[in-house]
C-alpha cells in the first residue's frame, strides 16, 4: 500500500469534494472492489475462512456510509490483527525468524491501517476510502504470494493450524527462514544474509 497517498489526500480531491457538481472520489460508498474467488483459495480451509472474512469486512468498509465508516474500519483492523497474528504464530512455530519479510509486511500494513483509523477519528474519511481501495489491490497479491508460500510450507511440515502440532518435524528448516517462506528464492533460508524485504 502507498502510505503516503493514503494518508495525504491531494488538493484535487479536497477541491472535488467541495464542489456541488464534481464527483467526490474516496468520500462516498463504492461497489466492493474485491470479491472472493477461487483465485484466492489456498486449499487450507482455516486460512481461507479468515481470508473470506477479510474480503467481506473490506467490502463492508467500501460500501459503508460516512457515518458508518470508522466503525467498519475498526472492525477490519480488529480482524486483521487476529488474522496477521495467527499467521505470525504459525511462522514462528515452524522455523521463521522474527522479522521475516512476511511478518514485516503484516506489521507495516497494520501500522498504515491504524494511521487511517486515527485520521478517521478526526473525521478525515478520505484516507480510509483510499486505503480500502488500495487493500483491494494489495490483498490478492499478498495472498497469492506470501500466504500461498506459507500454506505450502505449513503443509510440508505437517502443521496442525488448530493445535500447533508439527507432525513432520524432520521437515522443519535447519536454519531460520528470513525470507517469505516459499514465495521467494533459495535465499529465504539463511542466517547470514537478509534478502531485500518486499512490502
Ligand atoms: Fe493472510
Ligand atoms: Fe499474510
């Protein structure tokens, strides 16, 4: 996501929102920009269910009236904290190093979403509208790369998402994973070098 554009609406947007005839981008409800599809399915029901809920909550933000927007955004943040938190735990349980790029991307996105909330609480709603739009672009890319890689990794070590049990501990990486867990190259597993983080 672009935190700069998300938190600093342009003068053009501000002017447009003040005109009685011009459209008011990012200040009114819009048709949801993202719907669940097979392309987002990672064949890991527990993870997929969380992602379905994320898509639904994001749609609720995009279709919210102005007087509902901050509350819907808060709902999305609450869910995303749990969503990212569980993936971070799964990574920690299966050999990822703290601060690996997938964890870092979660932290960055949550930080931006909270910045949007702070602005929304000051009745600056345009940044939330813009961030919601950007999430519709960011989420499929994240799910199809980092989350897909994590799902493959969890399956490879026989990780039980409900209990945290690893049924094939011999498949755990010998060295802590610092990259993206399957969505990057072989430089993922390395204790001496840190691949460039992708956010
Ligand atoms: Fe996810
Ligand atoms: Fe993720």
